[in-house]
C-alpha cells in the first residue's frame, strides 16, 4: 500500500530551506509510530540531521546512480523503488515536492 504523509501549510508549502515548517512533537511521535517504509527524494534525506531514520526502511530517489546514502536503499525512479517493495508493505511517501506530485495519483491513503 502506498501512503502519503505530509504536514502542509494553507499556502500548500511543505517546507522552507530544506526544513519542516512546523516543529510539533506530537506529530513527530505519530510519524515515528506510523512509518515503517519510507520513500523520499535526495534533498529530504539530506535534511535529516542524523541521516537515515532508524528502525525503518529508508528509500532515497536520486537520478545520480552512483550516489550513496548510508542506511538507505537508492533507486533512480519511484517506479523502480516501488517494484522493490512488497505489495503488503505500507510505504510512506515523505517528500519532497516532486516525489509527492508523482506519488499522489498512486496513493491509497493520505495522512
């Protein structure tokens, strides 16, 4: 199952200068409890201060096939990444903008 999880402002902004717009501890706890498999773009991954999020499957999309993201799997497209996910696995799309745009029509759930 493909799910989209996002905190979005009224003006549809999802971040600013590669950071979250909001720092809501309860939201972050919920995110941690819900997510097990994550698909994200390179910039989203690079925004994490400690790298890959622990105790989850981290998948990074990058057009640079030589790119290495410690603790994460790397694929060059969303379709390629999804083809390596199990059908029964809930995969969370967590950004950025272009990944959301591509994944939204495929998603079954929005958080």
